[in-house]
C-alpha cells in the first residue's frame, strides 16, 4: 500500500476521481510549489502539500477517502487566503494558485481549472504581503568562465538592473545592496559551491530557485530581451559586451512572465550598473556600521536608516534605503543632492507643504505594477487616480526651487492630468475589493451601464407596479408576482379566483391551491432582468480592462513620475534631518583629506536619555599626513563609537546628506571597509580568529589609496604575541603598500611605537578621568597614546565580585613581576594579601576604594597642595618653583 503522503507517482491515474486526476495533473506541472487548488469557497491542498502546509500554517490536517486509501487534505477559505499564502512565502516556499476558470455547470464534465500565477519569495505582488518601505528583489545569477552575470528585478515595481562581477565577493557586494528575497540560478546550480557561498554571505539568506539553462544562454537571452523591449540592439542597455549579464537579465524576466502569466508590460527599462559608480561596502562592513538594520535584532530602529528615514511615502523610503546602501562616488551627483538638501533645509514652509502633499500620494510604482501584471483591482485604480491628482500641486512647488535637481523633478510630475481625471471619473469613492462583486464604476461614466444598473436595482419597483396594475385590472386582490429559479417570474392566483383570470394569461404550473401564470410583458421583463446582472458584471469588467490598459499604456510616464516622487521624498527626508538634528553641509572633493570638526554619531546621539549630551570629537586624516590614526584607550571609553561615526559621516556625505558635525571635509572614498567585532561562525566551521583574519585579508587585497579602513582590535583572537605581531604587520602593510586612510583601534599599547617608525602614523587616545571614587569616560579623542587598559577596573564597574577583582589584581602584579617558571612562562604565584592595585594597573577609584597603607602626614599635605593647584593659571616658571617646593617638603 502506498504511503499517505505520496504524490501521483506510481498511482493508477485511471482509478482516481476526475477531480483528483485533475489535481495530480496540475501538481505534476508545478512539482516544486504548494498547490492551492480551488474547490468552491476553499483552496484545498492534498498529499505532502497538505502535511507540510498544515505544520507551517497551524491548520487542521484531515483526510479524504479514496477507495481504501486516506489522502491527507488541508484547506483555507479563499477570501482569507492572502495571509496564508504570505506565511508560506515567508518560509521560502512557492505557492501555485489554481483557479476555476469557468463557471460550474457551464459545460459537460468537471470544471476547468488552471494555475493563474505562482507566488514565490521574489515574486510577491500583494500589498498586504509586501513591506511598503522595503524593496522585494529577485536576483538572477549566471556563472561563467570569466566571472558572473547578475540581474536584479523588482516584480512589484518593474525596476530592472544588470551587472557583471569578476569574483564572487564582488557579486555578493552588489547583491547585498538590495538584499534579494530569492536567488534564481541555472538548473543544476542550486546546491553548487558558488551558490551556497553566496547565500551564506548575505545578511538575509534568500530562497533559491532554478530555471532551465537554456533561458540563460546569451544568444537566446539577447533575442528574448530585444523582443520584450522592442529594440534592435541591446546597446541602449549597455549589454552589447556583457553576455553573462544578458543571460541573467533574460532569465529574470522570463521567470516573472512564467510565474505571473503576464507580458510584464510595466518592465519597460533595463539599466546596467557600472563598476565605480558607487561607494562600495561589503556585507560585513554594512552590517558592522548598522546602516540598514541593527546587529541586535535586525530591525530598522536603531540603525542609520531608522534615524534618517523621515519619508512620507513607501516610494521615498525605498529610494532612501538604496541611497544609503550605495552612496555615490560622482562629485557632480553628490553636490546636486547636497544643493537640494541645502535649499530645502532652509525652507520650513516648503517642507511642510511638500510633506502634506506627499502623504496623499500612494505607491505609484506598485499600483502600476499590480495593474500591469493583472493582479490589481478597482481600489488600485482609485488609489492611482487620487495619487496622480496630487502631482501637479507638488510639481508647482518644486518649480519654484532654485536647485537644478529639484527643478528637474517638476516635469515628470505634471505629465499625467488626463489619466488622473479619467480614473477619478470612472471609479467610485469606495470600490469593493473583488471585481466580481461589481459596483465599482461611477454612475454617469457609461450610459449603457447606467441602464443595466437601473434595470437590476429598480426591478422591485417595476414588479410592484405590475402587481398593482394586474390586481386592479382583474379584480383579484390576492394576486402576487413571484419568482423562483425553475420558472422565473410568474403571477400566482388562488383557485377561488381562477374565474377572474383574463384570457391573455398563459398557464405555467398548477398547484394544490393555486395556479401560476405568465404574461408576454412579464416574460420580456424576466429576460431583461435575468441577464441584466450578468451583462452589468461583464460590462464593468470590460470597462475595468479598458482603464487598466490605459494605465499600462502610460506605464513609462508613471514610472518617471514615481521616480520623481521618490527622489523628492528622499531629499526632503535628508533636509528634515539636517534642519531638526543640527547637521551641516559637508565639503566633498577630490582631495585625500578626511577632516571632521565636532563630529557626532548620528544614531547614538538620537538615543541618549534626557540630560545626556553626546561628546563631539575632531578627526583629521590625510593620505599624505596622518594617514593612519592608532587609537588607544580603556574598554567602554568610546573608541568604536568614534570610528563608526567617522565611517557613517563619510557614507552620509557621499549619499548626499548633511552630516552630524560642526564642519566636515570629505575627500571622496571609493570603498569603506570595517573589521569590527568577531564571533564564531559555526555554520562555516570558522573560529573567531579565522573570521577576523579572513575579513582582514579581504581588506588588504581590495583596499585602495581612496578607501577608508576601520580596524578594531586586530589580532585579539589569538595569543598576545601573535596578535601584536599580526596587528603591527597589518598596520605597516596599509601604511607602506595600500595608502588608505585608516582608523586602527587597539589594546596593544606597543603599537603606539608605530608613530616613531612610520611618518604617516599618528597616535590618538580616549581621555579618562578619576573623580570622587568613580571612573569618568570623557569620550574625548585627544592626541597621544594610552599605556594602560584599565581592564580590571572596568571589570569591577561591570559588577564582578570584589574577591574576583582583588584576585585579578594580584595575578596581574605577579605576571608583571618578571617571574618565570621552568618552561619560561610567567608564573602565577599563590594569592597575596596585599589589596593595593598593582603598579602596572592603575586604580580608577583612588584611595577611597579599599583600605591601603597609611599615608604620611607630610605626603598628605603635598597631595592636598597638588589638588588645590590651578595649572592653567600658572606660568612655566611658577610651576617649576611649585614643583621644587613640594619636593623639598617630601624630603
């Protein structure tokens, strides 16, 4: 006997019911998808689909009897299927929607059913399943002998990009900017080493799907793309010399058309991403800097995006996220954005006016996408009409601006008034969600439809008039006009009144106590009424298709308008942040200077509690002088914060945003690298130290003189001497060979000696002060190097038990005493009774922390004199005289 979960396979198809045979034939065409099979008011799943879906969706698993076999079965109501589908897709699964494509009883045999669309993680169109403020990309990847081709396609908006990469690392950097939900590869590549490596390197691992290899073949792919875009050459897309990118692009487009059963008319453009156009960051750097989401929980709140996103539309939010994920390298483009932000930041009234208008604009990109793909409804038409109606007012505001970029946005926004007027005239204010319900075309828009509506809605009044008139004509007071599905409309007369029935009545049916009749007038009306609803529904659908076709026809202009709205919203968000957070315009130029005065961390300063103030810091770097800053200081003092804020300031400036500083000059960077923190990657079989060294190796191989490198605690994952040696060698290599501007934080205080060895190395440290028995982290970056870690005192701050802290001090004193055992290792001797801090470990809490040796009165007097001195008010000679006097008192 077969297993309950086994699909058709070896089953005797002929032994199945017609419905189950139809199901299995459909399932065989979609073997890798959960099949939602429409049966009446439910989508049903059978066999292994039912078992798997019931576990994920937490729905009841039942069984359907088939001869002696029980077939697993589970279902969901069709009217609430969207949330169930969304949950399955969120788990990385495909869902094939099989609909009834004809009315029950319309023909002989079983109702005809077809798969109308396949929903995959990268092919989500439902607005309820899509995150409004985040993109949902499919990435197609085509490996070749000389590198990799890739295409990025957003099905809901029609955005379409292609690129070629020489290495897998370069490919991952490009994909990580958009965080694709699904990866499409040639058949047989799903489990390849390359595919596995790419998936494992992305912050959110995408689902992986396969498509036949022939779809990627460059020659065939070129023909496919030319046919879709109706062009003679791919030169306009920059693909004339990019066979791998061409193959990936054609495969992505074919996947969209195959799964959505649509010509994808809204995909009307394709652009190739060129190398060098954007500031590059690998996935580790983007993650370490928490650009798009936090390391803590992966959310937007607490990230740079969370701070800077003050957009009013989903369009603008997605645009701003892409700007931060891929900042610019082109100075003209950077300064065009900065000019716009500069103007808007000074125009508070304009900002409020524009924000109010943008809040009335829907997601034009996704509305157009859904309608083009046949997944839209009347509500989408209405929302699109309302959105387009706001654009001329927004265009008029932008036309008053002086910034060339802002002015250029006005044109696309004012080009669609006719379409807006048509949609608002055609669709009612509150259309139903389903097209089959009808009633979404506004009265007065179409004369024939108005007649059909009147006929179907005014029918009761007409029948009442007939009934009243016939009662008066015949004198039969009990005469009634009735209806049933078998006989339609009829006149019912009791047998007691049959003698009053006129001769023009036609007998229809004899009942026990009554007779039923029809008249020519009633038959004529019945024919009109019974077909009116059907004709009305068909006409409304026809009108909807006409409106939808008009939207598809205007797709290029709609896309341009959506792009203008998104750009305006993103610039406005930058301007709001500049005005409200006290940001300044950076100077971005071709120099190799990186100078930040009174810089602040954009995220940390926003989350400080009441009464707390962020301590600003100055940073000055130059490839010719101060190329490498070696930063030392205690744990918790703020080294990592300073380094991250420098990297984020560069990123913000090159994205076209003002920066949190008193002033800033940014010599444009080509890449930002960070090596911050480490953790074991057990899934890759890598230790903390291996992860650290792998990332460091990547930096040393790919950084250029134009790069910004942020290194935090290189070498700490191994022994002290090994780690110090590696850190020193890495710093030397960057200084001598790479030339990149570098921030190098370390606990190896020996590295401060690099400044004596290398001319472009400068030492900086984070200042600390002891006051009132407490340690104060001043968060201030000052010249010079620290020679203490304060690690034991920081451990005490963290709450380690006092006996552990005391023991740690004793061990440190023993280790620094110079005693060695027979093997030459420092000796950890028995616990000492002294409670005083070891000479090599400064106590941060002064003498009040724990009892220590008694202080001589003379020494106490000298200490008090020192505390009372105001050095800033003394001349050098006065200070020398004081020092001599105190020395005499001590003697």
